[in-house]
C-alpha cells in the first residue's frame, strides 16, 4: 500500500470541460484487472449514476422483491431506484397512470420491466418506479 500526498499534478487542458473538471469522455482510461488482464474504457461504457448529496437513498434492501429480483433491470438501474429517498406513494403511482394512460393496460411483468428499463435509461427514475409499482 502506498500513502502519499499529491503536491503537484499536471492535467492537459484538452481533457477539461467548461467547468474545469475532467471530462471522462475525453480521457483514455486503462485499468488493471489482475494477472495479465487490463480493461479500456470506451465512451459507450460510461454511465452516470446521480448520487444524492443531502439525502440518503432508501437502499437495495427496501426495494420490493419483484423489482430487486428482476431479470430485466440491470444492477445500475436497480441502484438508481434504490438511490431514491423513498418509494413513490400510491397517490404518485395513480397520478403517473393518469398522466401516462398507455401504461395502465400493461399487465405483463416482462413488458412492464422492459418499459421501466427504458424510462431509467432516460433518467426518469421516479416514473420507472411508479410503473413498477402498478398492480403489484
């Protein structure tokens, strides 16, 4: 283990965004995986998982079993749901269905989880959670 104090670091300005922060899409990251194996990060493999700063997410343990054990949702998508402070209320679910009547007739679990995954990929976490809580 190495414990060190960083005294000086050079960062090429070409990799900075408008706010002066390192833009991960402009970097060429390589990671050691162990043994003779390495990994290179490509733009398609980069994703953002927003972390609440002032609140604590409910956590994976609080997700209903049918969501937590989904064969459709990825670990990152489940993490986005678990990052919410609390589950949507029944009133929020009802309001979601009124605003999106196309989901009201959706009863197939696979179709529902697939649609929720698409919402999560667009960053619509609360909407996805509401959809997953319809008719449970």
